[in-house]
């Protein structure tokens, strides 16, 4: 069944449920992009997916950092061993 002409936005795959899954998918995308073997349209889709995954990972990391700030009384502590 063909898509209608008014449907110009591509379907977006759902984001992973975890940070680790997003990083794994992002690593696979980077390897595919670096291979230089993707057709131009797939290259663009892969780049867009990678940008979405990167934003997802950054949001997850920011959420964790915000939680750590709350637990540490708004002041981050050094991670070095004592």
C-alpha cells in the first residue's frame, strides 16, 4: 500500500529503553558510517538516527548527574580514589 503524498515525514524508530542499548546501537551506526559502504539515503538516515541516539544518551547522563548532585548536596565530588 503506497504512502500518501501528504506523508512527507519519515517513520522514526523508537529510542532504546536503556543507555547501554543506545550506546551499543550508536557504536554499530558509527562503524557502518565509517565503512563508507552505505548508499547516500541510508547514510542520511543513519546519521539522523545517530543524532537522536546521541541526544538520548546525553539526556540520560544529565539525569544521572542531576541525581548525583542532589545526593551529594549540589556539589559534585571528585571520583579519584583516596
